């Protein structure tokens, strides 16, 4: 089982004054993840059929964490986007 891979760690903006905030984004993936395609078929009594497919990703869920030793720094994770944080100094 391979470890997760971090493609990038970016801060926007990358320079702050006291009281300002930056957005930090961790772009990572699970190299063990794979995709599978599943297909649905529906038929009616007259013999008409409809099909649809979708792709599922099978992999370990990633848990993102951002920390700082400086007690004046506040880090708040974005609850809607894993890997995105607001950092205030």
C-alpha cells in the first residue's frame, strides 16, 4: 500500500501582514486509488431499454491537516473543500 502523494501546497497570498489571512490549499491524491465503471440497465414491459454508466473511485479517504507552532496563527479548515484552509496571522 503506497503512501499518499502531495502534489502541491500553495498559499494565496504568500505574504501577510498581521491581521491578514491567506488561503492554503493542499493538492494530494491516493496512488492506490482506482476507478471502476458501473452500468445500469432499465427495461420496460414492451422491451424498451435504457442504459447509463458512471465511474466510481475506489481508494482510501484522505485526511488533511495543517498545523503551525506559532500560537498567534489561527488555522480553520474549509468544511466544504478537503485540503483547503484559511490561515490568519
